[in-house]
C-alpha cells in the first residue's frame, strides 16, 4: 500500500467526501478507518446537491469527470443531484488567471508580456481538463492559448499550447 504523504492525504479527502454524503459503506474500500474519519468530520452528512457538485469540482478533474458521469445516471442518484451535477458537463469554474499565467510562462519559458501582445484574463471557456484564453502574439497573429492536462490532485494545468487562428 502506498503510504506517501500525497496518497494518504488524497485517501483522507476521498474518505471525508464519502462520509459527508452518507457512504460510510465505501470508506473501507479506500482503506480508511470510519471511526477516525467520523471523529474529525466537521460537516453533517446529507449535504445539498449543489454542495456535492462544488466538492467534486474542488477535488479536481478526475472527480469532475466522475460527477459528469453520475449526472447521466438517474438510476443511481435522485433528480436534485442529477440536476446539480449536470452543471459539471459544461459549466466548470475556471482556474485563476494567476495560475494560468504562471503555467504558460513556465511552459513557454517567457513572460506573457514578452511573448504576447495581449492575453485575455477571462477564459473563452473552461472545462474539467482545459480552458482557453484569447491571445495575440507579438508578431500580430491572433491565437488561442489552451491550458490542459491536469497534473495534480487539484485543477492545475500543464502543457499550454498557443496556436494561430
């Protein structure tokens, strides 16, 4: 069993999510002690459907994808949960511009102000695995910059590409 700090932290997050939404029966699958999680739980079980969508979104791309899948399964969830999770199909909160700026600069090896004549702060669109910003190269070519491929447990991005229209 992997006991690295990252893995242990992630298992605890998953265990807390399961406990929060009344699925104590699944906690053992994650390899956690239900009693220990119950002692540290600071939220009541039975949270509202919108909160489940926000919780999954906060846990990263894999959990957003899981929420998207669950939103298509009325045989597994009540309609209020289906409705809330359906938002994850096409309305995910974008990553902050500060994170996008840091990652684009790291990937391209140049500051945005040096590599682009303009780079819009607000994305044209955001999804579970990427988001797109309108940009203009210094050489006056229109472009779009797509940040994709989540690489951590949260929604951080790598592999930013810019392409001409």
